[in-house]
């Protein structure tokens, strides 16, 4: 019998992030300048990011020290608990042992402040007064507004219009932390205006909102841009999740056979999985990324150079992509509606170090309800994608009579997504792909 809730003491919290770049199976194809198509130089990124983050983006150091000021803020909710899902195991009658790393305990309710706090900190140190960003479901925007408020900075958030309309509480949260929230596409930028001319009723997409946020940052001297996923430095900051989980599993003498997480741009998934990747083959660990079938980037996209945004202002990055003009249907897991994926994750999937599966919306909510009724926590719709595959794998283990150890990322809670649960419970929810 192991402990149900595996905690780390404050002084056991990792004080370094793990950078996977030096451990990739082959060098990462470089990002290219959008105009010249030449490999990007650090200077090209200066209008967008502070120098320290640009360094991290290209660093070949395996471990990077977390600044004391950032650790201090992390300690408000970190180390996060690793919980054995005993009630879910009982319900499924599976011999699998299921552990979840719960990131919903942060003030904004997801893993996103792990990088938001670090990014706001480095920008503040270099004298930046305002950050711009995009947000889908609102989790990233709220994480960044939380972080900027801690350092006395301003924050402008371009929020995908469909989410702006579906999720007023996330907007209110951002405004409570002092942020300015603009539904995207908007009339504030040339990129937004161009989209509105084409389609005045555009539901928006992360790609369009990124174009707007980038344009706003580039046009204003005291302002820089912040991205909540995809980039190397973002994934780097999220590795605190997996570094903690590794220590926690060691405490109860367990090694994961299977690591599962949901993927939008890849940050929570990579944060959990990357510290295990190097050892995975040797340990026989399977690592599985789960995405929505409405936006099947890793499973149906092409591995090629593409823009990170819709208009084509960002560097070209080699990644799995559905095309930069792809606008996914408005599913409730707003945080998973992105046309691309992190370049390191894309490379690891292309090299078959990491598996990918796509799941439909209704089965994810079925899984979320089972989880809520056994474990008590109502997961974010994004996290439900991981829960779905965890349940499927636990049932397979039952059929095979295998004592598998499953580790998964519960990236956030769903307390601001209750209208999505309402739609599911009342039978109004639809699968995006029929
Ligand atoms: C944003 C978000 C995601 C998706 O983003 P990633 O960068 O892929 O992690 C997943 N879960 C939650 C709760 C989120 O807020």
C-alpha cells in the first residue's frame, strides 16, 4: 500500500529547470526568419523577448538555475501534489496504479504560471513595462495577468473571440489582476482589421490573436510579447512539473510504464514528460501525447516549416502543423485549438520517441465526469483529453492483467468551464468530427 498523496517538502523543490535541447536525438532544425528564410539570429528576437529568454531559447546547457525571486513565488503553490488515483482505479477495477500530477492548485488554476512568472520576471529585470499576449480559453491570459500583477507590470491580452464570448469568468479574472482584455480579431491592429475585413464574424483563433499581440509589441518600445506554449523556453520552465513528479515517484519506489498528457502547444505535456525522455527507452516507458481530433496536429499534420501565427509575422519553425491558416472548430478545450506544436515535441514525435493519439470531444467529457465522481477534482476540458486515454489504457491493463504504472498530467481544474460540463450533461455537446 503506497501513500495516496505524495508530497515534497519546500526544500525538496527542484531549483533548476531541465533543458532538453542537448539531449535531442538530433539537432533541432533552426527557426527561420519570416522574410529572408535564413536561420534566425538572437538579434532578430530582440523586439519580442528579453535577452535572458532569448538565451534560454537557444541554450545548450542541460540545467538552468531558477532565480530565487521566481522560486519564492513558486513556493506559494509548489511543489504540487502527486496523487494516487485510488478511487478511479477501484472504479475501473484495474490492476494499473494511476498517479496524477495536479497543476490546478496554482492561483490561476493551471500549469501556466510556471512559465508566466518566469517570463514576467525576466522582462521586469530588463525594464519592460507591458507585456502583450494571446489567449485561447483564457488560462494563459489569466496566468500572465497574475504574473505581471506580482511585478507591477501591465498586460494586454488578445482573447480568441469564441472564448471571450463563451468564458466571461476568465476575462473577469484577467481584469481583476489588472489586465486589459481585447476580443480577437480586433480593430486595434492591422492584422486584426485584415481578418475582420475577410470575415466580420470570425470566431478567431490562437494564430490570429498571436499576430495581433506580436504586432502590438513590435510597435511599442516599452512593450514585449509573451507566449504561453510552443517555444523552447516555455517548455523549459514547465519541466519543474516532471522534475518534481520524478522525485515524488522515487519516494514511493515507482517508475512509470506510461506517461500521458494533453497537448495544445505542448508545454504541460513536455514539462511532465521531458525529464523522463532520456531514460524512457531503457526503462521501457511509453510516452503518449493526446490531442483533440478537432485539431489533430501531431496525428494528421505535416512535419514542416510553418509560421506560428496566421498572418505570417513570426519566425518559421519546423513543427507538426495543420497549416497557419487552419481555424479549428470551436470545441470547449480552447487551450488545445492551435495549428502547430512545440518544435522539440514535434521532433521527438517524428523520431518516434513519443506517441500521439487524437480523441473526440464527447469521450473526453465522459472521462472527465468519471474522474470528477471518483477523484473529486473537476478537470479542465483540456486535461480531460489525458484522462480519457488514461482510462482507456487502465482498461487495457485490466484486460491484459498487467500491473502498469501510469503517470499523467492533470494540467488544470475546470471550475471556469462549467458551461461546457453543462452542455455535456444536458446532452447538447457535439463531437467536432461527427
Ligand atoms: C493551456 C492549457 C493546456 C494546453 O496547453 P499546452 O501548452 O499544450 O500545455 C492544457 N491544459 C490546460 C489546463 C491549459 O490551461
